[in-house]
C-alpha cells in the first residue's frame, strides 16, 4: 500500500476512502503444500481463482482483470500443474474432498505408504476450512475459476455429463463456460459462447472445486480456454463479468 503524503491539500474523507479502496490488498494463504496469493480490490461478493500454475494464460488474464474488477482473487503460486505434498505432489483441483485428494495422491505418488497419504490428507482437513471461508462467496455471490486446456480436454468431455448444453461455437470446443447455477446458465446461453450446466454434483467424487460448489449450492462459473488464447479468455471473462449479477 502506498504511503499517503501530507500535502497542503489534505484529502477529504471521501477521497481518502476512494484512494484506499482502489489499492489492491495482497496477502497469501496456504493449504497443505499449495500457496495462493490473495488479491483483494474494493468490496464485492465476487471471488476468482486460478488454481493450475501451468495455465499461464488464465493467470495473466485474471491478474489483468483485477486491475479494474472488484472482489477477491486467489492465484496459485508456482508454474506447475501440481503442488508439492511432502516429497510428492498433488493436483490442487483435487484437494476439495478427502476422497478426491486420496485418489489423486495415490495416482501421482504410487510408491507412497498409507501413512504418507494419511498425513497429507490430515493436513488438508486442517487447512481447507480456512481457505473455503475466504474463497467461497457469501450467499448469492459468484465464484469464477479460470482454466486453460490443451488439445486433449474440451467441451466434448462435459456434454454427456451435463444437465444442459448451449453450443454456440461448435468449432471452438476448447472455449467454454461450465456453471452450476441454472440462472447463470440462462444468461450465459444468451451469449455468443459455449456453456454447460452441471447443477448436480457428479456421483464420482473427484475432489474438484466445481463438484464442491455444486454440492453446496454455490454459484460457480469456470471459464475454460485453450492455453495461449488470451484474447478469447479476456473477451469471455469481460462478457460474463458484465452480464452476470
Ligand atoms: Zn486447470
């Protein structure tokens, strides 16, 4: 935060408050081996997250967005998809349930003993509530997540397990919204972009943030774009920001 200088023209109370509100507040929060930079700007029920460190376009677009948007953003530190878990690793988008985190730890660290896995899971159980208290928006608020995909993953992987699908850009399967709230779906379906609704948590507990939000009835919108497609991600984020309440 910049130092406020005394001058011969003292700031009015209103101007002082406006100056303070315009300055992003930085801090960080740790969950297991994952650390998130927290950027707070203004006062709003909007929350944002960038959770996979290797998805550089999403990070760039979210940082840029927070120069003007109001809300709290959580940006994972590091440039890897996985975060450290003692001597091993964990996909941070699988840490939102004990079942999902356990499956992921066993898959990524095949040589681990039961005790090694349990130790990480116990640490997550301790740390997660603190993150969720700040990350999940207050009632009616919206959590937006930004991801990038490469050739493999696209909307085609989601249509079969979604409640509703709006495919405005069938030739752009890598660019799409995934949301948990039917009203957000209605609004996004009026956009020129692709969107799927997954209102019910999938029966398979993968420990993802989207599943947790579906389970808890939290409004969640994930914006997926191909890695490197900054203009596309910027355009869709701006559309969602101005059309979702
Ligand atoms: Zn991702």
